[in-house]
């Protein structure tokens, strides 16, 4: 278990170093893309839940 944790720590440290090596503008761009994707996914899930729980059937 300790070996797994050490490997994960090394992996995340490498990812963090790669992230910090990116120019600030690129970091902002990736963060914005992630946020937009997250918001689209959230809207889709909320819409699906509202559609599935709506008492009115449109296609009958």
C-alpha cells in the first residue's frame, strides 16, 4: 500500500510540475474549457432529471 501511495504521489507531483510549467494564459484557457464542459454536463443532467420526472407526457 505504501508503494502505491508513493507512486501516486510521484505521479501527481509530475502532473503539478507540468501544470505549473504551462504559460498562465494556457492555464486560464484550460480552466475555462473545464468550467464550460462542467456547466454543459450539469445543464444536461438537470434537464434529463426534469424530463424524466415531469408528470406531463408529450408523446401520448
